[in-house]
């Protein structure tokens, strides 16, 4: 089979980037945990829809769809961070700001859950700091060169 078929090979994970910027590994770990939590929440929503009757079926499906889309998005950020892609910085900042807004909502109101608020707020602040760390910026600033065959 000809390797010049025009098909683009998937980028590989560059482990040297993690040696140069160990904080990139911390960033990947935190974002991966957020993605896993979103997948678990998506599975929980599906289970809840199967065993319980929601007050609003449309609202329940909308929340399920939003959670699934967020899980896919944060998973993509994780994979992009593993590959050192530059676009992950903007995507990670956007997701962390969304998560901070949700955390702020958890601190107030009749159904306030400060424990959930802190669980969302603390990693968001850490990820925001890590995204702007000079070594992480350097590790995710350059597009990888295509592999020579």
C-alpha cells in the first residue's frame, strides 16, 4: 500500500513535551478527570431516565444532551493536550470559565451545595493557572511537524 495516499496519519503523543513541561502532565490529568466525571454524569443521567420519570422529559433530554456534548468536548481537550495542540489553551479556558459559573451557582440559592461548588471551583482555578504557565504555553505553542516516512 502506498503511504502517499493523501491520508493524514494521526499525531502521536510526544513524551518529550512532558519531560520539558511536567505541569503539562498535571494539566492533562486534571482535564482527563473532568472528562471522566462528565462521562460518569452522562451515564447517571441515562440511568435516571430509565428508572425514574422526570418532571419535564424535554428538559431531561436537553440536560442529557448538554452533558454528553460537554463530555465529548472535554475529552477532545484532553486528547489535544496529550498531543500538545495549541488550540487546547482556548478550549480549556472556555471550559474552566463555564465550570466556574456552575460552581458559583452551587454556592447560592435554596439548593446550595458548597461542597460541589468547591469540587468544581478548585480544579478550574488550578487548570487556569496551568494553562498560562510559560512552560505549558511553550509545550503547546507549536504545531507538530509531519512524520517523514
